[in-house]
């Protein structure tokens, strides 16, 4: 049996590029300075996101902007992000395909519509956890008031969305108002010991000043796997990038994956 050699072809098949956003395609000025990123002179920066007041918040370097525009023109670019439906509106980049949002709890079609089959699935797994998530919120608020000043600087924010006409809490986010990353790392280790059966229902993800308490059913990997199996063309290649350890499970579903030369995964391998 003989096999053909590769020949030039004008019939280009666009691959899928599944991309984390924050700290992968863009970042804040504080992180630009901390990571000493190249091509970030003020005249080279491109605004990628704004804050709630509409002011520039995150930026792409000249190289990142070139990378993004290459992806947009030569691939089907799919955003895979922890940002929810309100937060993604503050990303000023022209996405035109699927979007995986809120750590995978929400999938939007190319038209910006909710994917109903996924919404039904998430309703089925989130509805039974609502009482537990509410109790967890109440416990945290009372705990932070009763303990030392370190915990007084912690701010908890429930993230919710509408699933089958019901407003459901998806996960809980905790930030340290003084950006004490170690305090969040310590809390992450202590949570399973504070709350009965915590590991049965939830996992914790920590990255810099963000701690997320997530149900096991909420994960970027689950949503990406659903898209790959149910909606994307199996004949088309896929690749992706992410900076966080939470990105690694969804990236491992793809044909190729990588990371920027900064961020959580990079630091883990560097260590």
C-alpha cells in the first residue's frame, strides 16, 4: 500500500482555536509590569477590556494583538473563559463563534444565544446545590466577621445566571481586598476542613487574587467536551492556549495546546 505525500492546497480548512482570555490574550497594566512583557510601550498597547465605568482595564501588547488578529482571520476562534455574560461584554474583541463562559456553566452560540441543551443540563446539576451554596455563603460571611483581620479583607461574590427561567447560583468567588494572595491560598487549603462534605460537592481553584468555589459539574473541560462531541466538526483540527491550571483539563481535549510564557501553568512547569 502506498501513501500520498502532502501537496500544496488552496482548500484550507480552518482549525478551531479555543482560547482562555484573561492573562492569555491580554492582562492588566500591573501584570504587564510584573511580567515585563515585550512590545508594551504605551504607544503599542491595545485596549482589550474596560471596567464597569467603561475605562480601559486590560491591554494587549503589540505581539498579543498580532497573535489575536492572526487567530481571528485564520481560525474559528472560540472563547473559553471564567467571565460571565455581563463580564464578557466588557471584553472589546470581535468574537464571532461559540463562547464558553462562567467556568463552563454557560455556552453561547455564534449568534450570542444560550445553548438550550446545555442550559437544561446545568439546571439539572445546579438546582439541587442551591441550598448548599446559600449555606456556604452564610457560613463564610459569619466566619469572616468572627475571625482575625486577615479574613475581614476577604470579599465573597456569588455568580449566578438564568437556567430554564430560574435564577441559580453557579459558584462563589472570593477576592482579598488588599491582594494578599497567600491568604487566599491558605483559605483554599482550610475550606475542606471547615465545611462537612465539602469535597463531595465542590472543588477550589486559586489563581493570584481569585479564589473560586465551584461545583464539580461546573468546569471548562465539561463544556468544551460537549462542544467537541455535539457541535464541532470532528474532521477539523483544534488547538488552544491557557495560562491557568484550571485551563489544562480542557486544553488536553484538543489536538495541540500551549501556554503563554507567564502565568500559573508556566510557573508550575518552570518550578
